């Protein structure tokens, strides 16, 4: 009973927030609705018993990705009316894409109804036992069976990271960067002179 | 607690519902009281270090000062700037305050006394603390004013930066405990070192992590010396500049609830939570919540002490500390800790 209520609550709010993401006039409001959609999706995952994925969704998407979205959207001066100008013209295209996606979902659900593909048994071995906590289960799969693919994904991310640094890094001449060790090594006597000048005499520096 | 309500003849669903509500109230109400008192304590400690008296007029020794302040802000007028985005402007302090309370659901207060004993307890804390940044960003943006906006930018960059190293520090603890469950982490610390010291902090490999977690916690909660978001000499009052009366009070309470949460996390993750520091039978006669309370108080004293004595960081120094010092060091310790455990458990 409570599960069903929670499901309809989360699912309804996800759809509502998703719709408002594209309907909101202000881009910042759009991003905030998107965050709401992420959050409710995380709620749905908790209902499925995938609490690890749910927490990751909140930490990664809500906690990091959406913050960066928000950053960019707040900084840029986006005029949404201008972006919306082509809305009516592109409407048939949008409908076509939506229909393709809907068809895919329907076909997918139909296929599962006929007995879906059992995941996690690529080499014929049994799936992870159900009584294991799902962090452990995911860990066993990622660091056991799919170690190579997992590491490959990691290397791919590393390449993307290095690429981003290479693309944005500029060497500029004439910059005097701060050297923290040098600053820390500096003592008061290097920078100041303690003198006691006699009356009427100046100080030579 | 569910069984207790079931024994009154209620059905399981209803007794679960009532027990959960009661649990939430049992955590939130004492927490609010502690927040009020801890603000008083903070001011007293700060005053003592500055050789002042601090609040001493309202009630005996000024103990009721926080309540007087609360009453005062309650009676003030709520001013909403006309150029602000009103709904978000009012939502922001509520987000901050709610998020500050939510994470307490997984803090074990005594043996078996935890509101939500979930498998992913620590991840839940991370997820909730990453939500905290929205209260600040939304406040800064919706105020439609320069200084709050600058402050919101600073706050979000700062919180995201320090969350990264906090994540790595927590991974060290999780590798040792072998679980994300908060109760499991506390129980894993029982007689951890030399067979009688309770706490990962006593472990020479994890002690540097405990210190780094304390410092990152200060940065994460935007306490001095990392309170750049509220740097009054540059930003008026930071993201809360435009707030008044109750909405301001919500920020104020939320901030201190966050600080208390950080203290509780320090105590729970590194210093044994509700366990006494030494695994010695007579010490267990003192109830667990009291031990937790004492530890939280000690950490809060450290927070206040730092606030009273350390000058504010410059923003580039703050970023350097987070990205160039804490991140590499915590990453190194993840390698060290996992290597050491691998060596201890499996040999070479």
C-alpha cells in the first residue's frame, strides 16, 4: 500500500518535474525542476531496492553535475524566448523523435513480457545471490567479472579528463605564478629591517 | 519502537508509522534544543578567548540568550526584496534547514538507537550533504543582488571542492569497516587498536585522515577560517544578505545544525561514536548517547576554538588547500590503507 503510494508520488513528480523542465520560462527554474526530477528518480530506485544506485544518482547528478549546470545557466545570459523561436517549426521533428522513443519502450516492454534477457550471466554463470547487499553485488560484478570493462571505462574517462585539460590549458608568457614553498620559506628578517635611527639622522634603505 | 506501539494493539503499519514519527521527533527536538544551546556555547567560548563576557543578561549566566534571539527574529518583519524570485527566495532557507536535519536520520545515537539503519548510511550522508549547496546557491541567485550572488558562487565552488576529498577520506574508513552502514562502522571500531582503544582515529594510518576530515568539515560547513561566503569585509553578509526575520533564523539554525552534524560525523567515523574511548567494562555504564554527546561537544569546542583564533583564508589559498593538498594526500591514503589491509589480510 505505502509502496504503491510512494511509487505514484515519485513517478508523478518525476513526470511533472520533467514537463516543467521544458515548460519553465526561466532557465534557472528549468535546471531546478531537472534537479527535482533527478531526485524523484532516485526515490524510484530506492523503491526498486537499488539504494546504491539511488545514492549515486543523488551524489553525482544532483550534487555535482546539476550544480555545474546551474553555474553555467546562472552565468550565461540566455534568452529563452529566442531559443523558443523555432519551436513550432521543429514541432513535427520533436513528435517524430518522441514516437520513436515511445515505440522503443513499447517494444522493450513487450520483449520483457515474452521473457527478457537475464542480465549478469554473459558467461553462463549464475546471477548474484539475492540476499547480498546491492553494494556488494555491484562490487563483485564490477571488480570481478567485468573488471576489464570497468577499467577500460576508467581509462576512457581519464582520456577525456586529460583531453579537457590539454584543450583549455594555455601557456602565457610573463606570468609570475605564486610559489607557495618560497612564500613559506620567507622569514621576517628577509623582508624587514629593524633599525633604531638616532634623532635627526635619516635611514638609508 | 515499533514493537512497543504494536503491544498497544495497533496494526504493524500504524505502529511503524507512529514509531517513525516519534523517532523523528525524538531526534529533531533535542537537536533543535542543542542548536540553540550550542549557539550560546559558541558565543561564550568566543567571548572567553577574546577576554569578553559574552551573553550574560538573559536568564542565569545568559543561558536563555538564544531563545530571546529566536523570539526577537520571530517578531520581526519578513522583508522580501521586490526584485527577487519570490518562491525560490522563500524556498532556499527551508532547503538549507531541512537538509541540515535530514542527515541525522542515519547517525547512531546508542546501541540500536538509529532512525534509519540502512545499508548505504554513509552514502546517504554524502548525498544529503551535497544537497546542502542548493540552499546557498538558490538564496544567492534568487536574492537578485550582487553580494549574495558572489557568495553563492564561492560557496558552491568551495563545497564541491571539499566534498571530493571528504569522499576519499570516507573511502578509507569504509575500506577498514567493510560496510557503509553507520552502525557497522561504529561496531567495527570496537577495540580496534591494541585490543582496547575504540576508534579508527587511534590508528596511525587513519589519524591523518581524521585530522583532514575535521578541517574539510570546517570548509564544508563554511565555518571560520573558511567562512569566505560570509566574509563581512567583502560581501556584507554573503548569501543571506537579503534575508530577514525567520528566513534568516532558518539559515542561522541550519548552519549550526550542519556544524553539529560534522562534529557528530567526526565522532562517529573516527572516534567510536557512542562507544566509550576505551573498551573497559565500567565505562559502558555511562550511556552511549552521553559518550556521543561528549565527543560532539569536544569537536564543537575545536570548531569554536579555531573560529576564535585562526584568521580567514584567502580564496585561492582555500582552493589550493582543497585541490592541491587534501585531494592528493587523501588519494595517497586510499592507496596506503587498501595496500596495508591487502597485505595484512592476504599476505604478499
